[in-house]
């Protein structure tokens, strides 16, 4: 009470009404009573409500300002190679592979450029190196293996550049001693000469033929050997090691007009 009176007296001394000075200095002491506590609580709630309403008005402009200053988000395209098993023989050039690059949707579209690097003796050439933003691109690949390249797995790296971001992805190309592909209802090459002990691989590149043929092939030996391979669907593979010399003729029992020959030297 003394402090309230002192504040009031001091206020009157400076020309302020007694009621005004008491409201400034005595409101906190009024809170000691139930009525005063209720008034103070209502004032605090109103004050907090005003602050809560002001928060979005302050934060939203700040968010939009900061977002405009940040670099655009990276698209992080997804790269897949079809088929997953890529075969080639020394001295061959194959063009059955396709690199699919999918750029996901983003607030700020980002395009990508591609570059491939392969070990010496193996080339991995892409028909296109630009991927538009928010699109999926199927890029045909031409692979060539030099005649001196030893059989085995080789890793090819495709570098994807999106703005200032660079990401590498590796794929495996397997070089096999000898390869025959089944394509357009033919064996390519039709005649193959290998040394005794060589493993020959067959790979089916055909898919649906016409309206009803699913493009399934096999290797059915008619001379020299008396067995056939399992049925091979698209990108299916099968291999056989020739231990004996001789000429081995074969057909596709599903499409008998498809014929081939393996000549094995001593």
C-alpha cells in the first residue's frame, strides 16, 4: 500500500491523475486479489493471442525470402540399364542395350547431362547425353569390345551432372568367349568357329513377334550332340562348353527354320 501510494503521489507531483498513476504502478498489486488476478490473466491471454496471430505474418515472408535465395533442388535422376545382364564377345559390336534415365518431378525442374567411361578396349556409346527435366528418356547404347579384350566382367561408369551436382553410377558389361544372339528369328552369327574348350553363350533378343508369338527360342542340336537348351524368353541366356572337336548343327525347335552351326577346332 505504501508503494501504491508513493507511486500515486509521485504521479500527482508530475501532473498525472491519481487514477492513471495507480493503474500503472498498482495493477500488479491488484493481481493479489481474485478479481485482479483474473484481469491480469485475461490481458496475458489476449497478448498471447496477438503474438500467435503475428507469427505466420512474420514467418511466411521470411520463408519465401529464404527459399528464393537457395539453389534449386537436385533432381537425382534414376538410371537403369536394360537388360541387367549385358553380354558381348571380343570383336563384337552390340546395340541391344538401353539406358533409361528418369528425372522426377520437382518444384524447380532440373535437366541432366550424361557421360560414360569404360575400361580400355571397351566402348560404351550413348545415342544422346541430354535428359530434359521431369521426363524419362530411353537412350540406346552401342557397346564394342576389341578383339584382344579378355573375357570377364567390366565396370562402366555413367556420370550424371545436374547443375553443380555430379553423381556416378556403375554398370557391368560381361565379355564372354563367344556369343550368338537370337534376333529377328535368326541366329547371329549363323556360323561360329571356336577352339575346343570354348564356352559359347546364346542370348535371345526377340520379344513378341506378330500378334501371337511371344518370341521364345531355344538351342536344339541336330548333329554332334543330342540335347537342347531350356526355352529362352527375351534377354534369356544359355551357355555350353564344347569339349570335343567337330561341327555341331542346331535349330530352334520352336521355329525350325532358325538354324545355326558351331565349328570346333582341335
